[in-house]
């Protein structure tokens, strides 16, 4: 199933479950973004350019560039499935340019 409606709007995994509970642990977004990072020179962690942490509505979030689906399908699926398995609210780009849909992807 392809989630991407437009190539410019990000997909956001929110730190809130479909049951309106804060997702724990509180550092989940950092852990998830580190999981898709690489180790660069001098053993420094290099973040993936298409995945980053953010704060949305006062909660941690992971923002995914939809281009990742074409560049690295396995990583994209890993991130989306993380959201699904943990019942996170996921914001997908909508078909209209002015609004996005927040939903739980089952």
C-alpha cells in the first residue's frame, strides 16, 4: 500500500496512541531515529537525512520524508510498522494540498 499522496508533505508519527495516551518511553523518537542512523567517521552517529525528530503538540514525534518510500522501502516500512504496532497516531499527507489526515493505519 502506498501512503504518499504528495512528495512534499511529511508523514508524522506522533507520540500519542489512538487511545489518546502518551507513548512511552519518553525518548522513543530519539531511539527510533537512532535506529535508522549510521555510524560515520570517528564513530559519530549520522542521522538519516529523510528521518528526524520533532516536537508536535508538545509531544515527541518522528517526521518522515515520503521520498524514503522510494529510496529505502524496507526502512520506510519499518518506521510505518513501528507506528502501527504501537498504535501511534500517524499523519499522512492528504490529497488536498491544504490539509493532512491524522489517522491510525491498520
